[in-house]
C-alpha cells in the first residue's frame, strides 16, 4: 500500500500531494510553524511543508503509537495515545519537539482526540465500564477531574472542540446508524447535526469556527475501516446541508484527528493507493 499525504485548498478546489510514502502513514495534524505530524509503524513523524520528508519525533519509552495524536492550542505540547506500557491505549503528553511522555489517563483504554481552546482539558473516547460502550470523556491535562460527557450511544468517537470552546463535536452510533453530534462540555444541549444516508465520522471544526470537516463512509459501513471509497465533506458549523469536497480511497487514517491549517482555508488528509 502507498500513502499520499495531501493538502486540499478550499479556495481553489485543488488537492496537492505533499509526500508519497511506500507503506502506511496516517492522521495528519497541522502545526502553525509550517509542518504536519503523521504516524506510521507505531511512530510519530514531522513533515516540513517546504522540504517534505519523514522526520521522526522521539516519544521515549512509549512506543507502538496509534493514530490518535495532536497539538495543544499554543503548539508547544503533543498528546499521543499508545499501549506499550499499559496493554490498552493510554493518553500521554510530551513536548512538541519530542521527549519523555507524561501519562495523563489513569484508566484505559483512552484515545485522545481534542484539546480545549484554553489549553486546560482534553477530549477523548474511552471505555470505563466492563463490556461498556466507547463513550465521550474530558479531563484536565494532568489527568485529574475526568468527566463523562456522553455515554448513551453504542459507540462514540472523534470528539473535537469548537474554537470558542462552547461545543464538542463527535460521531455517535445509535440504532444502527452513525451521525455527527455536538454537545456542551457539561453534557447538556446535545444536537444531531447530520442525518443522511452516509456513515459520518471524525468531525473537525475549522479554526475560524465557521465549518466542520468530516469523513463520510458509504451507507451500511460498520466501524471506521480502511480501504474504501469515501468522501470528505464540509458542513456549516450551525448545521444544514453538507457538501462534498474530496473523494478518495481511504477511511481509517484519513482524518482521524484535527487536520485544519490555521487559516481555515486548507486541510491535510491521507489517501491510499493499493
């Protein structure tokens, strides 16, 4: 499998391939200093926009990372998820340039997905009851004050804060369908934001707060698999009709984590070539 790290420009409608890699790399983040972060083979890499190449970010004793990683609002700290120490996915933080991680979540499994705009809390998917569903939680960056925001779904994933911190978007599965939802960080005012035929995952509000990017699977898709014909769609942040902006071969690993450029005009994504 070949991986293409791509940038899509909403103004021009053009997609540019930044880097081609023989193997699997996934889940780009966009750092304001002009580089992307991706993971591959259980490791984390920096990809400079001007001179694209995979530059490994050291993550100390925590290896075997999954693709749930991302940046603090000030760009100085990384959140990563890995299970080499705990047997199940655990969240850690470390300096953006790499270093020895500090454990955040006491309980596992926990998969990082979002950072509050004030830099104080993390949003993540986690399981906290035996044989229970994957639910939406937040905690302080030091791991204290874990709060269950929503759990009455068959599965919750991809929580991401709006830039004003007033909402957390997520995808929720219930009654055999997966739609996008938003909810207040205190668990109130939950709203369904999509209700079409597609299976909708990984909503990411733009930095300017006007729109939400998400991954649309074909009807009937179960889970969030790789290697399908999928689409990236844009939805107004207040709700309404979405529009298709990119079609591709991908799914798992395409936009699992926040991937917008700071200017809200571009975003990064992965597509794959068999």
